[in-house]
């Protein structure tokens, strides 16, 4: 018997933190590939993306596959929250 588990995550961070990460990516050679002009262009649409994310969560979250909001200002905190959520979800499913 197969079991399908869907876990949805939305990583939330501030516009200030996004800017800091973008600038860091430009400065660190091995991270430069992670940032493009498209990223900067899309950043100008921040408010539109926030509204779209809100609509997405409202329209696609279900009881069996709810969205988990991950406070992602601190990468370590975010990673731990994701891992804990995955473990809890797997434990419930088994």
C-alpha cells in the first residue's frame, strides 16, 4: 500500500532581509549564480507577490495538506521548523 504525503511550506521574510540576501549573493563569488536581474525586477513587485501568496494559501490549503508558514528571517530557525514539521507529519501518517 502506498501513502502519499503532501507538505506545503511558505517561507516568509521581510523585504529588508531579502535585500540583504540579494546584496550578499552579489558579493560572494560562489553565490553570484543565485541572483539575476530578474530577481531585482521581481523584487519591485513585492506587494503583488504578498497578495498572491495570501490568495494561494487561502485557495489551496486543505485539511490533509495545510500550509505551514515558516518564519525565515533566520535560516537556522527556518530549517529546524521545516524538519520538525516533516517529522510530525510523518509520525501522524505512520
